[in-house]
C-alpha cells in the first residue's frame, strides 16, 4: 500500500492499493494541501494504459490549478491531453480515466468529477454522497428502472457513460458541487474499488471511529482488500480546519429563508414585468 499523511491546517490522509485481483495499479492520487487540492483518478485501458491516463490527468489538473485556473477547465483539458498523448504514442489508444477533484478555498469546497470516482461528505453523524456516478447503472436508477439499493450489485456497474480520454466524446461534461466546509466535517474521495467492497453504511462506520485521517484511510483500504479487493482501491480523506465556521440550525434557517426570499422576489419581478395576462 502506498500512503502519505499530511498534517497542516487541513489535516488529510491518502493511500492506494492494487487490491487482490489486479496485477498492477491504474489508480492515481495527488495530495497538494498547500494548494487546497486533492485528486483521485481511476485509469482504464490495461497495463501501460490506465496508469498513464490517470497520471496525465492528475498532473495536468495540479499544474493548471497551481497556475490559478478555476476547477472545471483543467478537468476538461485533461480529456484532450489524454487523447493527444495517445495519438503521439504516449500510452495506447483507448486509454482513459475517471476522476474526482477536491479544491478548498478559504472555508468553501468545490468538487468536480467525470465518471464514477466518488466524493462523500461526513458531518460527524451521517454520510452523504456529493457526486453522482456517470454510469449506466446510475442512469437506470435515475430513470426508475432499478432501485438505488441494487445499484452496487448490478452486473453492468462497470459501464461508464463518460471518461477522460474517451474517443467517443469530443468533450466531457464536468459536474461540480460546492458549499461551505464546516467545523467537524470531512470529505472522502475514492475510486470505485472502495465502494465495490464497502457499503456507504460501512464507510460511515469507519469514519465514526474518529481515528486520525491516515489511520482511517488505511483501515478503509485494508478492509476493502480483505473483503475481496476486486479492483484497485484509492482513498483520500480531508478534514475541515480548526478555524472552519460552525454550522448552526439558526444559520441554516437564515440561509434557506434568504434563498426563498430571493426566489420570491425574482418571481414577482418577472410577474410584474410581464403582467398577469
């Protein structure tokens, strides 16, 4: 297992393991706490393929964020960089990668992703998936064809709707979510090797043990390997800083009320501008 513990104002842990079934590791992670940046990429395309694609994407994203670019564009550019590398013989044709990226600025986080690498938010009591898989199975769930509870057991769970480097896509659609990173919260990034072996409830159980970030990452990976290790497993865990704002019921109420008022004002403005008929 490869791992690295970085302690700063934003404490974090990270690690990756080849698992049991695979002969090599196509996953890749980057931990750049000085930039407030973490990346997990899950490569595909076989030996000398997936690992090349995941490294190209991870390195380009770090480089561009370091240069001051906003989060989404470097992820989009990584798609074209992988295609270009394959054309130039740097890695085989058909290589690609899924990716999830966490960027923290001040007391806010942004998460961007393509594919089925995931980000979860742990608030000390419950676990919530921030990302939505770009997968065929998730599409079936969204369409009401299968229940969400059976998604991780579906025979087509490895079918991805889009990935960086896919020659079927001229461009990729990068999804993003953002919010305040509150005191006591943690964000977990992972490749699908983790959620293939552990349910969300089991992941939450390890986070509830309140061990330090690297110990938690190591436990999650070790248990995933013990449970079958069918795929490469990569996990990153980042905790909010000690100076992060506290979340309060009153504060949440004010934020929700303000959003509703803004919506009402916008609707009223539109109504009076057009008239009732």
